[in-house]
C-alpha cells in the first residue's frame, strides 16, 4: 500500500499484525486439540526465539528486497517439490522427522520472516511438509505456533529502535501511534479485518481432505512466489 515506506517501518507493522493474528489462531488450534506434541512446541519456541531476535539485527544491515527475491525462488521450489515428490503423510502425529529438522525449520523460517516481513506460514508450511513431514491435519496449527513465536520476537526489538524512519502518513493521526518503528494503529486495523475470516479457516481445516489442501496450498505458494519474484 505504501511502496515508498522504509522496510524498517513496514516490516515491524507486518510482523506485529501477524503476531496478533497467529496468537489468536494458536489459541483456537489448541482448543481443537491440534497442538499436542510438547517436544515440537518446545523446539519451535526456542529456535524461533533465537532466530527472531537475530533476524531483526540483520534486517538493518542487508537489503530486504534481495532477501525476498531469494525467498521467492525458495518457495517456488518447495511448491513444485511438494506436488512432484509427494511425501508419505499420514493422519498420525507420530510421523515426525529427526528433531534437528524441527529446530532447523523453526530457526530458518523465523529468520527469513523477521528479515522480510512475510507471513511465516508461507515459509513454514512448505518446510513442515517437505522437511519435517508433518501430517496435513497438524500443519496449520504448528505453522501458526511457529509464526506466533517468530513474529513476536521479530517485532519486539523494533519497539526500541529509533522511530525517525517512520512513514509520514497524510492522515496525521496515524503518525501518533508509533512506538519506535511499530505503528499500533495500523496493526489494530489489519488485525481487525483479518479476524473476520480466521475462525472460518480453522473450522475448514478439519473438513478439507489432504489432497485438496495440497492442491490449494500449491496454488497459494505458486502465487506468492511469483508475486515476490516479479515485484
């Protein structure tokens, strides 16, 4: 919406919005008994915390646009791999890969999300399918959990950054809601709009077959990757 906005301002707004949304989603998934594996939860919390903090530091030293291009190609490859090399995916939560893959997924996904500001689900989901090989039933739940931790840790340092990089909005009221480089009003507006559809997605999670989820996810990832690459 604001292409001239500095990445150091746009990214914390994006991450802050995603945090609130995924926090609410994670609570709902937990109530639906889709977050039951404590080992995965612990590894995601540790790895996403470390990478979220590190990614924020890196953000102020590299070109986020270049990172997004690289990420776009990575997502495209993951989407194609998901369709062409279909991994065994059962309905049992016990079908989990080596624990180090879980830690690697949490760390790398959180790092990329905090640098680019992209929704961690676009990053975590193909990793959970191709690397961790998590059953489709649980992918949305654990992707939201990972995003929740990653975006919280990615947003937190921005509250203490110099706010001089804040965008000067024509609607002056918006400028009064900056804390550091985080604009609370914009986050509130984005979250309010998204809350209307989030409960529907969670209910559909258990009613859509794995094959349909795979196909829909492929087209979503394909669209996002092409948008990132071509922009």
